[in-house]
C-alpha cells in the first residue's frame, strides 16, 4: 500500500493573519482541500494521512466531511518542527502493509496526480525519489555575507514535493535524525545522510509552495488566468 503523508501543521507566521495558511481559500476552496484532492485522484496512492496542529483537527474533520475524500484515513497532531511532524505521520503508517510513503507539503495545492504517480513509481524502482524543478536564476553559495562560488545552473534543481521513499528507508532516516532541528526541512536530505542515492523526477515550476502573501497572490492569478482550475 502506498501512503501519502500531507504535512500541514505549520501556523504560517510568514503569511500573517489569523487563519493558518493551509485553510485560506483559492477560488472558494481551501488550500489543504485542493492539495488532498490531487492525491485523492492519484491511482497509485491508496491512503492519506494528514498531520495538523492539534487545535486544528476538529475544524479540519468538519471541513473534510464536505468533500469526497475517500482515501483520508487518519489525522494526527503535528510536532514542533516539520521533521517531528513527519515522524508523527510515519508513526501512524501501518508498517505491515506500507510500501512507498509520499511526503507532501499541505500548501502545495498545484501538484498534479501525474507528478505524484511518476514520483511514487520512481521510488518503487529506486527506493527514493524527489520531484524537482529547474533553477531559473543563477545560484550562489554564500558564507559570512560573501559569495563562495557560483553553482552551475544546469546541474542544480529546486526540490519540490512529493518526496517518496520505501517506508523502511524513510523510517530509518528519521530514526537517525535530530527531528527537533528546525534546519532539517527536507526529507531527501535525511535519506542522503544515510548514504543512499535519491532519484529525481522532473516536475513543473507551477508546483508552488504558498508561504507568503505574495505566493497567495500568484496562486490566485494562476487560477484566474486558467493555468489551474
């Protein structure tokens, strides 16, 4: 069984306002619901676990009940860091039946079922796979306010989600990680620390992570322009 863990426990301090960003609406539909619908429509995902701040659980369940989310099986409380939240999600996975686990940011509503399928299938073959997008800007490595080196743009990708792994591999990576470290924000990095190779799957730059008010404006524009329904 392939399981999606949707991480949506953040409070969205960079967004401002009183509502957590995952519950803000795009064209009348909450961001978290748009995200979940992509996984609901993906044939290779059989189960969805959502990780939320504990105080959001009751409201979310009432909201989810208005939509046909047949694959939603569990809602679990998040942790202090993203890593701890993912670990809580992993604890909710049935180890006996789990195959590939797809970890996805709850505020990436524009991921497509095809992108999810291709990344899960790559993880099935290679044990670990990450959806990526090309870097369009020249990237610099910096230290102490100075440029250390310029990276070769063709050899660099932006890491997106979902990031997909065999369950046992991801569980091992998290057992070896300091999940309270706020700088660990990427599941692939934990797997890389084990010395494992991670395959890439080319995705679209439209797979936007909505973090700031500017991101929300861009997302609304994408829908208005017909780039997304």
